[in-house]
């Protein structure tokens, strides 16, 4: 069953006037009675904890449909499963840039922030690096600029399955929203601005891939999954076998290791050594057990054999996965084996149109040559179930990302600004380093069956005459 997201009739209306404005607190005038202000002390821990992390002091808060007693869902959800994820995104499910130091957002909210000193700054949207249900309106386009407002989508679950969601908004102390940046006088103190066509709710699907039964030895490629979605894995510069190159002598291979535990993957041996990389490509219509040659066809229920995985013609699939906006990978079997050993991992995301079979590898250059590189917007690292992102050094430079301080069994999750179908995973230790690791697991996150506009339901009401005194150096907010 497809996931369907349906906006309800509820809004989340935050009145910037000091004090609570809602049906119970201000039954008249009507322009205040339909506001949804709530005490900032009522914020859910998942939201307030992140605001505290950024030392953000809340001036005003609101909750969807809140009338002083009860609140309402801002969306309803049907068709979700226990593994379904929902996120606040841009149009078409594109992830906002993560709010981390050095990051730059291109997602202009269409709103401007007025600081207490009267400074007016355009507001850009960022996502929280640890929670895709939180979006920040930042006074500037940099991850180093201050937060002016924040939004949280609180999922409502029944028996562990999301059936709807409420929405919370807050304005940071020291800021209001500019309602008349041209200096004109706004007669209606209940004039509102919203985020129409700037903020969406997306259903996100997650697919985990097992490396069990991977073919042994040094292979040209490996493939895991089924015809609906599979991952195709090679070294960074695999041999062009159809042009006469030898798999193990003329190119980077992909190999498997059991090591008494779950199967892991490496290249040019059992591990990914310094400055070596694996390339993971997301495909559809794949036949992971396809046999080429005189007996061409499928071998139902059987994984690739070492013989099959060394034949370029067996790289059989019909297309590339669509709408992939993120993935996760597990780093395992770190060497040397000390618990203090750390590594630097580099990620690069791409959009490719390479052919299938003997047309998949067509030159002596790295496999990503000619691909379009896609910007990595955010990175999160989970260690033992705990988010340790902020304890590592993560650099989003150019279009890729480097993560320094990775340890054994860390899970690295990333999102991209737009859809991609390939990622390069490099051991970015300097040449000669003895630190190596394996790829221990992989998952893909895709925009699922529905993306719904929700920004038109998020309103900020003018605080009218009070703003003149508060922002004496600037226009009325």
C-alpha cells in the first residue's frame, strides 16, 4: 500500500506579540482567537533538546490547532509501516542543507528576520543534522549564522506506526519576522506571512542490504538486492574486461570477508586501504544471479558465484534508482584493531548514466569519470546507537564530505541536495597509513510515495505596533 500524506484543516499560527494568543487566552478579537500560541515550556523534549544544544532562547511558541486546551494534527498519514520515516524537506523531497558550521544553504525561505537592533537579514532554511523532522530558519545562508525560528514535525503513532503529525514553531528571542521590508505601514496587526511552496512533508523509504553469500575472492563486481532495488559494487577503477583487461591484474577489485561474523567488503584484498575506494551504484531491474554466455539467464534463488562476478557481461540491470536523497554505511573491521584507532572517510555522491553489461566499464579512468557530482548536504554519525556527529570533524567541502575520527562499527548517514544514484566511499587516510577498514553494511533512503506542501499552513502573525518600539532602528515587523 502506498503512503499517503494528507494536510488537515489545521494551521500553526504563531503570533509574535508578547504573551499567549489563542482561543482560551484571547477569545477576542477574532484575529487573536484563531492563533495557536503555547507556552515554550510545553515543547517536546526532542525539539527543546536540540534548541538547547544551539543555546537558542525561545521568545514565542505555537502548536498546530492549539486553542488553549487541545491541539490538532497538521497532517494525517495512511499506508505507513513501522519502518516508514517522515521528514520536513524542500520541493520534491529534496533535503535541506544541514545546519553545521561551514555549510551554505540555497533554500531561501522568502522571509526576512528583524533583529533587535533593526538589522534585516534574509532567512534561509536548514535541517537539523540529527533530526530530519526539525527545520531552522536562519538569519543568513551560513551554518554559522544565528537561528531566527525553528519548526518541528512531531509524528503521532498508533501501535508504533505513524498515523499523523502535529507541528510546533518557535521564534528565537531577539528576532521577529519582517512584515514590511519596504517601510510601508501595515494597518492589520494580524497580517501574516507563511512558507508556501518552501516547506514540504515527505515520506522516506529505507532499504537495507545484506552482504551475506557474497562471492569469495577478488571479483570485478558484486550485486545485492532484487529487481525492485539493488546495489552494484565495484572498486574505484575496475578493469575493462570487455576491452581485454584482466580483472585482478588491471583494475581495482571488490572482495568479501566473513571473519567469523557478518560478511564485509573490501577492495584489492580484504580491506579498504589508505586512498582506496569502493563505488556503490543504485540500480533497478537487477539480476543479481544472472549468468551470461551460452547459458545466459537467471539462476533463481542463488547469489552470484565467484565465476559469475568476474564477468563484465553479468552486470545486468535495466535502470537506475530514482529519488535517492541519502544513504547509510557501516564501517567495520577497523585495522589496527585497537579501540582507539580512528580513520578519515571521504564520501562523494554522483548521478551516472553508465550502460549495462559490457558497457558499464568503458575506459581506464575511474568509474565516476563523466558522472555529475551531487552536493552532500549533511552527515550524521551513529556509534553504538548514540549520535556522535558533534564529536567528530566533518568537513563539507566542494560537493563531497570528509569525516575524521570514525571508529569501528560507526554508521555514517548522509543526505544530498538532489537525487543521486552512486556514492564513492574512500579511506582518506594519507598514503602509507596502516589504517584500513571494511564496508560492513549499506542502506538507501528514498523519497517514498508522497510529498505534500505544508508551508502554507505555517503562519507568523505580525506583532503590530509593539514592533515599532522593539525595533526602533528598522521598519515595523
